[in-house]
């Protein structure tokens, strides 16, 4: 494949993680807009960075095969022409976002709070493409394949995730070629990627080349073992985990992020606290903030989001408790009553840390 000029170039202003692959997170105070600008959107890669020139993108070929009546081979040009185009606003979050907050520490990229963003995605519904292929009655899963490979191991896929067939057929699941009103950036899967709102970022396969319709759960690269899986019961630090008790992460938990003030703030008098809240399949119901370690909580004003899958801005005015060190906290609750915990639920891979967000500063 031909090299794109911006391939592998880190984004200025983002924090690069210590990893051979290019991975960057966004400082929370920069996530202060309802739509995260593409230059500020976090970057997650598992291996190499395949890319193609923009002038070649229309000839990018997607295959749909497996448990279908009519296997398809579609160029990007054909995909655009054959199926209705839709735009959808949705949060994309890495399942490991917040991994650095686990104690004892766990292996994997030590994300802080910035492996998340909210964008407008343009594409076609995966359901429409699967309908054209004629999905078999016994279809249970779709698997996704891309040309990125494990670093130092050409030919070995870096990632090959998938979706349960119900999510693949859901109206919000897209094959996207646009992001924030422009073609996908090379770092975000240009020219074609999966958009699976409410599911972890690993399910949003980038540089999509092939869709396999299967009668069983997909077993591609990083689909098995403990990868992107959570235990059905608590697993204690030091315990040897049994892969049989782990299941694939699908729905992301309710969560919120303080974007104002920034960490290490200094303020006098009442302080404005603002940020965004989001969730997976179960919508956000409310956000509360605290300035006294969670002894008392004040309900924040929660604004509507840009559609069901977008995050929602919250804001509140808090009186600081005198001079000195202070810690602001925010927690969200969904309509089913699930609330962010004070501490994350430890697991051996450090997934789904949705503990309350804390910002330290000083009242002067």
C-alpha cells in the first residue's frame, strides 16, 4: 500500500503513551467541545498503520462473505452509490480508558482519562450491506479483518474483532468513511471503518477490508483469551484467571469527565464545574458533583446531547470549602439506576474503569 504523508505522525497537544505502536490520549481539559475536533481526538493502534492515498480511496475494496447468500465485493465508490448515507454523532471510548487508575497496576497501555471523544460519523448502515448480502438464519456474529499487522510480525493481524449479529444489524451501526464532515483521517481508519455506538473502541475496526458473517463468536486476533473481556465474577489480584469465566465486552458503562476546571486549578469563591457524561445502551439520567470527598452531592444541570449516542454536557457552580487543597468529583447515573463507583472494579486487564472523575486543585 502507498504511504500517506500523515501516516504515523503524532498529533501535537496530545499525550503519547509508551508503546511501539502510536497511541495518544487527549488531556481532559481539551475535551471541552460537544464535538471533539479530529486533531484533538485520541489515537489507538494495536500495530502497524496501513494507509492509502486519498485519490485511491474510491477503489478501496470491501468483501462481505461467510454465512451469506450473495457474497459481495464493493469498492468505496460502489458503497456510497448503492446504499443510503447517514450521519450519526457518537462517543468512541477505549475499553482500557482509565487503566492507570487501577491498584495494584495491571498490564496494558496506561491510559489516563483521555482515551475518549465524540464525533460526527458519516457512512452507510452495516445492516443495509448485510441485507444486500443475504444473511443466513444461523448467523450469530460478524468478524472484521483489516490489513494492519502486529509490529515486527508482517502477516500476523494486529486486531480482528467483531460484533454480535444483533449489534451488526442495529440501525446505529455504520460502515463509516467520514468523520466530522471530512474523509476519515488516516489515524482514524481511512478510508473505511466500523462505527458501533455504545460498544468499546476495539469493536470499531479501522481500515476495514473484510466482513465475515459467522454462525459462532468470532475468534480473530485479540478476540479470545482475556483480550477485551471482563470476568463474570470478581477476580482478585494475584489470582490466576480462568478464561472460561470471561466474556466479550459489549456495552460500555455510564461515565462522566470533568473538563473544567483543569487539573491543578486555583480558584477563589464559587467554582464552575463542567464536562460531559455518556453511557452505552442505557442512557444517562443525571450527573452529580461533590467538593467534600463525596459526603455531599449536588445535582448538575444536564444538557441534551446531539442524538442518542452523543455525550451530554453538564455544569454546576460549587462553593469551595475554605482555603487549601480541594478535590472536585463528578459521577453519572443511568436511567436503570447504575451509578459510577468511588473506586474502579479491579480486573486483570484493567478494563471499564468508570470510577468517579476527580480533579485536584487549590482554593485561595
